[in-house]
């Protein structure tokens, strides 16, 4: 292989090697990414928990109102039946 061609191949290989090494993640990079992901998951879980609690309280409150209205309606119907 001519010397100029060998130098060109060597240059290309060196640049490819340097580019590849520059894009690899270090242990520190992975640790930081893991911490960010865990934090995001914790925040998402907290928001989901708050949403679930909000809906549960609303549903329980609604059920209490419906049951109270049913009981009042049943008592009024019973009073009307007994009163006649």
C-alpha cells in the first residue's frame, strides 16, 4: 500500500476511534442518569398517588350523598305508607 494511502487509512481509523470513545458513557454518566430517572419516577408516582386519592375521595363523597338521599327517600316513602 502506498505511504499516502496508509496515512489516510490511519487517520480515518484514529478519528473513528476518538469519535467512538467520545460518545461512550462513563460510570458517572450512568449514575447521574439513573438518579435522574429514579427522581422522575418518584415524582410521577407521587402525582399519580395524589390523583388517585382525589378521585377516591370524590367517589366516596358521591356514594355517601347517593346513599343518604336513598335513605331519606325510603324513610319518606315509609312515612307516607304508614301515615295512610
